C-alpha cells in the first residue's frame, strides 16, 4: 500500500465508526495515505477547538456537553460547502452514534464503515490508554460490555458496512474499507 489509489467519492466522505479502541484513528490515517484524502479525527478537532483534552472536557463539562460538541462538528461538516471542505476520511468518537440526529448526518456525509471488535480485544486495546474517560473504572469489562450492547444497534443503523476487525491487521482492514467504499461510490456513476 505504498502507492496512492485515489477514489472518486463524488464529493462525499468515508466515515469510520465503532467503539473506542476499534482502530478508527489508525485505519483512518492509513486509508488517508492510500486514497490521498485528508483525514479528520473528530476527537482531535474538538480538543483543538476547545483547547482541552477529551478527559478534561468530560471532567469539567460532562458527557452531555461533549456529545453536543460532536453534533455541532457534524452539522458544520454537513453544512460546509464541498468546494471549501471537500471529501475526507472522518474518524469519529465511539459514542457519536448515540444521537439519532448524528446517525442521520453521518449517512448524509458519505459512506459509513463500522469497525467492530470483540469485547476482549477492546479490553486489551483500551487498557493501554488513560485517555478514555468512560473507562476510568475498575469494572472495565462490564462497562465495555454494557457500552457495546447499547451501541451495536446504533452502529448497525448508522453504517453501510460492518467489518469485524478483531483478528485483522490494519492494512487488511484498510483494503476492505477501500474496496467496499469504491463499490458504494460506483453507484453514483450511473
């Protein structure tokens, strides 16, 4: 994957959704390298705009405020002109699908790929980071299991494809998202 394989998205974006630790940020960066599309990590944009880390936003303002910031960013992305913004690889936060409004905006923005992983893999991956405000608890397994159970139907509603990535390496996931996005966007050619 060392060479760029551009993709005609017809001005629409490729959006990655999934639980925290599912690989959205890593896959987004690699997919950006492959397609030449810029990558937009929603959490990073929010941190930059607010001037605080996600854990600090949660601590100071609460989860509800953070979710409102996600919605505001999605509305901005939807309403900004294609000429000024253009298509991108958008890596979302794990809870972006909690709002029905957000799920609808995600689908209007473009092709939505759900990166799904098992609870055991999520436990392993998220244990390496203290930057996960919802997981700052000794009951990580039960919290992750509960989050997954509540969010799975929402990811299903928001996404065009579900890719089980627990045992796949990043490049395989990127190839699968790329190939399925090409297939999706080819319908706009007709």
